[in-house]
């Protein structure tokens, strides 16, 4: 079928490959969506086609992706095609879909419907308390946290029999950490996936009910799924599955957080008879940018071969520049940014990428000196600011008084005379009696001297009064009353400093956020708002002001810019490697799998550029206070010379 012969309406404007994918009749479907090939357009039109042409009821479709921003875009596009009444209700991130299932069926696993969701900060705080109780130094908290994450990415509910001393320690910490989560009526982000898969695996009636309900599963960014996410999808599949996965093995860049490129490479084996459609037309990048990026990624062995064609014009060649050091690199990049801006490029449409966060400093310093506005994407998020976390913790206590991490955070914030010594006694009593921290606090208060008893009783009564108010008042009123009754706002006002005034402004913005949430969703309860906050992700809002974008390449995934600078392209830094790769910038092993992932990361970086792409490196670079010689990245040698212009 030619493009001109396609029907109007839902399928109009699709190219032949997109049309074939959108109108696939039945059975497993894998859409290999090359960079900039219109994958979101394709899957949203497929959802619309299923509803409008195949009469599939919207409630029979589950569509999942990885970020709230992507989920909202998918939802908006489908709504524009079929109308809001016909839009599937089960469209969201893996975590939001799993949270929704667990809110409904969590009792099967022993959880109450009002369990809370711990973010990374909450999880680390609880883990520190676990280490304290086990007499283990807190120094290794990040390593233990990463080990627990890896286990959960693989769907582990009970750690296996351990061999080495370290493995036994991790297994013991894992068990104690999970017990404390359960006692607090909480799950962390990893638990949302693990528990949802466990729910389906252990409850045949729930699994079969969901299989009967969801006739079509659609999975975006499939190359980024980990083992537990893939298991969850398999459990949802019927014996004759209509599952559509969309992704690009060349853009699988998250193995460090559990993503397995093998999921997409082995999909045809796991689902025999799969139909494969390759979206090979790139609508984003110029021919020179795409040609250079395609030349690099072809050096990977473990991939589906693709022949992407640029729909846009030839464009400028890819610029390659070597500088003396990182200061010279930053000066060159900022000079080019300023020059491009004078020629009409908006600052917000230009970006500087780097492999590690530490590289941003020299660019930030140079941009500040030149008075060029910039923003660091993936920096401190609004909901992670201390004052916002404090108020959110108070709110969580109102919904779930068993939340030990929330209680530990705010019991003496602002200071009310319930200090570390008292809380050490409370935690010991909680551990000894196996009771929630709030109950232990009340009991220790009853056994304490007059002054401490009065302070603890005042705190507990305040939380009870606020919890009663929260059960019947609108969320915004609840938040405002928390700020007032706890003394939090007054304490900041009493500080009367510039920093305190900024934090007060953040509290005001939180009130705006709560009200906007209620306006947008119709939800007035505080629990629904807390669920929304728990699922906010770093890239959900990148801002709109005209400023240069600075970010790691990982943070750039899913974005595009008119002009892109990929910096620090030196052996050992990008690709990031251990000592055998040159300078000891990173910790990755120097093996083929690691190098292939770095090459995929390079491909992602290059294909974010629409019109202009610069690749820079240095002859020397400062590392831990010492100047070291640098070698150009192996990726330079893989660039097809016909697409490249080397700057002197």
C-alpha cells in the first residue's frame, strides 16, 4: 500500500511501515523503532485503530512506558484521536500500573490499601536505620542499597542461599529491610514491580481475571525493561497473546539499573510467530548526523541490523574538535553556543551532553562567566527539596501512622525537644516489641519523665488531630494546616534569612501543586496526591525558559535539540571504562558487553541532534587534582569520514 492510498482519519499520515504496525491484526508484534522514526505516533495510532476499527473496548487495553511524561504524551495523543471517553484507563508507567494493581489486590500479600510508597531518599533512610540496628557501619549504605535494587530488578522476593560472607550480609540486610518496610506499611519503588509480579504468580484467580480483562498489551521502550518487568508482562499475557512491544535495541542504555537488552533480542524466541516491523525512516536528524551515528552503532555485534533513512535534508557535517584541556573544551563549546544563538538558534534548543555528572562544573562556570543562562537537567527536583520532603512526610503520617521513615524524619522538625536519645529508646522499644514506631513513641512517652511525656503526647495528639482533619478536608487545606499546626512555617519565618524566604516560597509552590493536582484530576484526598508525588520522576519537567541545557547522556534519552555538543569523548571517560581503558574515570569492566552499551549510549547522544552536532575531546584532563593525558575515544575511529568535518 502506498502512502497516498491510506484511509483518512485514524490512520492518515502514517508511512507504510507505521501503517503496517498500527493495523497488525493479531498475535505478538515487535516494532523495531529506530531513532526519530515516530514510534509514539505509531503506537498511539495503533491503540486508536484497535478502539475505532477493531471495536476493542478501551478497558481491554493496557499500555505501559517508563516516564510519566511519556505516559502523558501517549494519553494525550490517543485522546486526540478517539476522544476522552474512549481513551484506555490503564495507560501509565510500569510503576503506576503496578501501584494501581496493588492498591486493589495488595491485601492478598498482607498489605493494607493505604500502604505508602518510599522514594529513594526514604529507602536509604530506612536502610540506615536497619544497619544501625544490626551494628553495621552506615558507610556502605549505598552499596547495600544498590545490591538490594539489583535483587529486586531480578524479581527476587526471598534472597537465595548465600555463599560468601558479603552475600550472607546482603541477604540478612535484605530480609531485615523488607521486614521493616512491611512493619511500616510501605513499599519501595522496586517492591511495586516485585510485589505486582508476585501477586500474579501466587494468585491464579487474580492473574486469570486480568488476562481475561486485558486482551491487548502495549509496551513502549521495551529495550529498557528489566527481568521483573518482563516477567510481569508474561504473567499478564494470555496463552494466545496480543502483545505489542516497541523499542530499539540500539538505544538500550540502562543495564546499570537492571535493563536487559536480551529481552528485546530474545523476544522472538519467547513469543514464537512474532511479526516484526522495522520503522526505518528517521524524521529527526539530518542525513549527515544520522549517517555518522549509524556508522558508529554498526560496530555492535548484538543488535538487529537496520538501515535508517533520513527524511530531512543533508544538513551540516558533524564537527569534531580536540582541545587542550577541559577549560579549553568548555570555552570552545560556549563560544559555539553563543555564535549559534546569534544566528538564530534558541538557547533552549541547544544542549551539552557529558558522560558523568562531575563534568558539568566547568561548563557551568564558563556559562556563568559569560552570563549565558543554563539549566542542569536531572538536578535537584522540587519534591526532593528538604522542606518539601518534610511536609510530605507529615502528610504520609496522616495517611499511615505506621510509616516509620516519615516519623523519624519529622518527629523533631521543627525542634520540639524529642531528640536523638529519646528516639534511640523508641527504636529499641519498637524492635524489642515488634511494634510500629508511632506506637513505640507513645508507649515510651507514657514511661518517661514529665517533660518528655508532655512533648511526646503533644506531638502524638497533633498528628491524630491532623489525621482526623485530613479524612474529610480538601488536600490543599490539609497541607496548609500541617504547615501551620506543626510550626514549620513559623520556624522558617523566625529565621528571617534569604534561604528561609526561599524555602517559604517553595512551601507556597507546594500548595499550588496540590491545588493544580485536584483541579486536573478531580481528586480531593491527600492520599491520591501522595501517590502522584511518589511517582514523580527527574525528567518529568525540564522547564521552558530560554536557557542552555546541560545533562548526562542518560538524562538526554527521549529528548531532541537543534544543536548538540557531546563532550569528553576520551578513552576511559566515554566509553567509560576501568583502568585498562586508560584513565580510571569509571568502574565498568573492559569487556565487549560494557563497550557495546557505551556505544549504544554514544548512538543515543548523537541521534538527539536535529541539525548540528559537535563531538569534542581533550588532550589532557584533570582527574582527582592531577592532570592526566587523554586519548581520543574509540568512537572517533568508527565515524564514517564522509559525514565528518574535523575542526583545526
